[in-house]
C-alpha cells in the first residue's frame, strides 16, 4: 500500500498546489467576476476584485449589442461539423496509415507529421487565395471544408490504432470480416477514448477559432463568436463588462462538452500518451 | 488427405538480408487428425501455421486443402479458423457476441445464429456466462470462448497457436484434455502449435518436430519418444541419456554398439546406423534399473551417485560413469527402500528393447 506523506510534507505541498491553481485560474475567475461588475468598477482604484452587486444586465447588454445568438449558432455549427468530419476522415486516414501495407505509407505519414511543424500563420495567406479562387469566401464552406481533416488528429488516432493488437484484426479476418467491417466493428468501438479525445481537441480548437474567420468571413451571417466578441473592442472604447459577459457565455458549451467526455478524454490521453 | 503442405518455404527479407523461417516443409495431415507442430522458439512452427491460415504467403511451395490449392486464397475464404495465443477476443463484445461474430458476417438468419451460438456455448461449457465481457472471465473461460468462436464457423481446419501458454499449469492440463475431447467430438482436422512437449504428447495423433525451419521428425507421440531419428528429437522430447560408441551390428531388434570409452559393448535396437559408423544409444531415464550388485552383466554400467532428488513417486539420480559422462536415471517403487548415499556405487541396467540407436 502507498504510504501517505506526513502532515509536514502535505501542508506545504497543498499550499503550493492551491497557489498554482489560483494563479492558473485567475484570468478565468477575473473574467467571471468582471462579467457581473458595473463598468466603473472594472478599473477602479484601488482595484476591487468583487463587484458591489452582481449585475446580470451585462449579459443582456452584450446580446443586444452584437448578434450573439447568430454567432453562437455559427460557432456551434462550424465546430460540430468540423469535429464530425474530422472523426470520419482522420479515422479513415489513421487506419490506412497504421494497418494497411502499401508503398510510400511511412513517407506519407512523415510528410503529414512534418506539417505539424508549420505554423498556421504561414499557411493563412495561401489558404485564403485558394478558397477565394474557389469562391468560398463568406460561407460556412470556408469555415468547414479546409479543416475536414487534420494532421494532429490523424497522428493521434494512428498512434492509438497501432496499440490495438493485430491478433484482434486477424481473428476478425479469419472469421470472414473484410477491412471495412473490421474498421467499423472492431477498430472504431475499441478506439472510443481516442475518438473522444480528438473530438474534444477539435471542438475546442474550432470553437475558439479567431484568425481564420476574421480573414475569410466579413458577412455577419457567417461570423463566429470569437470574432464577434472582439467587436466590443474599438479604437475609442472597450466594453470590458460586455466582453467578459460574452466570453463567459462562450465557455459554457466547452464545459458541457468536457463534462460528458472527461472520462474517455483522460483515458485517451493516458493511452495515446499525447497531450496538447 | 485433409491438409497438404507441399514443400513450403518462407523467407523473410529485411534490411537486405534473408531469414529462412520455414525451409521446404512437406506434410500431409489426414482429415480429422490433430497434428502438433512442436519445437523451440524460432523454429518456424508459428510461421507454418500462419501460412496455413493465409496470414503469410509462402515464398515457395503450396498449401492444399481437400485437394484444392489455397496458397493464394485470402484467410477469410479458406474455411479455416484459428485459436490465438492471446485468445484475441473482442473486448467490447459479450461472450455471445464474440461467438456469433463470424456467423453474423455470413448473413445467416438471426434464429440460426442464435441457435448455433447457444449450441457452441454449451459445447464448451459456458452456459450462463453469455452476457459477460471477456474481462469478466477467467483465463480458462476466455480460452473456451476463443474455441467456441472458432468452432462455430464449422471450419475444415482448426489452427491452434500455443493456445494454453497463458494459463497456469493446472488449468493447462484440464484445458488440453478439453480441447482434445472437443476436437475428437467435432472431428475437425486440427493443427496445434506448441513448444511444450508434454502438451504435444498428450493431445496429438501426429507430432511434427521442427528445428531451424525444418522438420526433424514426424510420427505418433509413441514413435517420436521411443524411436527418435536424431539427437535433437531425442533430446527435445523428454529427458534422455546418450551412450556414445560405434555400431558393430545393424539390426532393428538386436544391434550392437561398442563404446570405447566405457570399454563395453551394448545390445540395442539399431535400425539406422551402419556397421562401423559412429552411433549413440538413446536410453530414457526411466528405462534404467539400479542395483547395488557388483557383477558385470550385459547392458550394465557401474557408476557413482553424484546426487539424487526425492520427487515423491520416484527418485531421480545423477550418476557419474567411469568415462566421466553423466547419466540421469529414475527409480520407482520406493517403498521400504533406503535412500541412497551420495558417492555410493550403483549398477545401472537397461534392456536392449529400451535402447534405441541413432547416428552419432
């Protein structure tokens, strides 16, 4: 049995852990309390952490000032679409790269992993030119199609698939199953933790996407929430309370999503040995 | 003939070098027989099994099943099933679903699938555990599920890849009897791979002993034990003693081998070694009888007890011979006998019927 450390070790250890936790969460807590403050309290001197009273009008104000509902819907639609499409395409690609033998397989994988080293800012302009030439600007397509698969997702799933014993596949083959059947009845059900993990990473990444929608979408009909929130910042005024209220609202879907997938997510992280 | 391996060879190529895993193996397996491929790790037995299954393609030669060439048929079209070393049960499916997996692929009616699955679960004695997942079963139960999953497909050939190696000794013993019972009941031609000679002896109709990709001997368990064809087989199957010498007479019933180091000639069965050729007499430990008598007799050797172990039913002796070689001998019927002393002189006798000669 593991020995429990003495009180002299535990107390300072807990203090350090709690301090780190507070430091890490401070921006989040500050965002939450600011969302309930009056505008005059945000930068008051001396600084005040808590508001005099919790003002819920900031949420209503934020929603009046920008079409928050539309933006939230767009973000949800885009993030879910990208997540679903990546589940399909990444898992197909990962299966091929992990289980099928064909010439050039390892080279393809190497190139794919190599793209992870290219910062997205580098590909921003070329990608913009491509989608513009394809006439996709100002549409859902421009927000979804370029991200239907990702090198990171393929890499994560491939590593997980490699860990599935080959004998399971051979047992299915000898029982008469073909590749497609094996993929859907054996590989995918056994990869739930990795699939959930990839889904969570993808959903969060696209929910928080700022740069690409800013560049590729100007029509508010297709705009996403993170760009919408930036509208509270202008050259002469920033409505911090509205901005924080809107930001607090954008965190809710992620918390709900994480709440449902946390078990599989932790399992996926520990099994694949990958974290982002 | 059920399954025929015609001169099959498998060469693995990696980093520019060739590794010959299986070297021109020819084997005929009668329908309904259980044949064991026995040999040490790396002898090519699993590769041979995988070529029969279709997971590996032979570099040379062919595999025939009931007269049909199946060498290049994919595994799922061969009507062959396999029980894997790790059982390879689908962890997300219940016992019932695991057993029914192959039947569902065949698009058989739901009622038939249910009926055949139930029959097979009954056959392997797993009734009541149908809804359990593999991780809720013991090793032995998992093995039974693997067996049921293979049998339910009604294969022409059933392959076993060291199926008992993950079980403890006691369970291994009961499971091998169970496998043999079911195999005989279903009369499915079976190929069984193991490195455990006791396992091979107890369940096989025919044993094929392999070494470095080649067949060293094939025969019934009795034949390979009593009449090994070479030192490797003699040594691999059970414990053995070799007495080195030169053949003086070649006769399957009454040969003679002369040992210059022991300055004696021995009567033995010598079917293999011509007169004047180096020979080895193979005597199993249990073939010796020991006494304190001093008189020189035919097929007797005097020796000194180096050590002994009391193993309940018998005593196991290590006896040093005058030429420095060491003999392992067993003595049964220990009741009312005194234990020997280390250093004591003993005379070891063996009959010519228990002395088999192989090339030296």
